[in-house]
């Protein structure tokens, strides 16, 4: 839609800082110190298509499975 903006768009966005919402002694922080999954993405690269809708990040998926 063309024309002058009459509503401020800043109201559509919010600031979220994970460090402020997860306590320092939370179990997830201790798990994160020991789980190293950075090599997982290149290892699984051949199984992901380069076309179409992007899939869930494999590192994120494994982290969700561990926590779940």
C-alpha cells in the first residue's frame, strides 16, 4: 500500500533477550556446556534438499529431542 505511514511499526516488534529469561542455574545451561553439535550440520548436508522450503536446522532438532 502506497502512502504516508500513519501507524508506527515499532509496535509490531519486541525485544527478547534469552539471557534475561533463562536463570543462570537452569538445567538447560548445564546441558549446553556439554553438548557440542556444530559438526552435525555438515555431516547431514547430503540428506537435505537445496530446493524448496527450508527444513528445521538439524542441530536445533537434536537439541529439542534431548530436552524433550
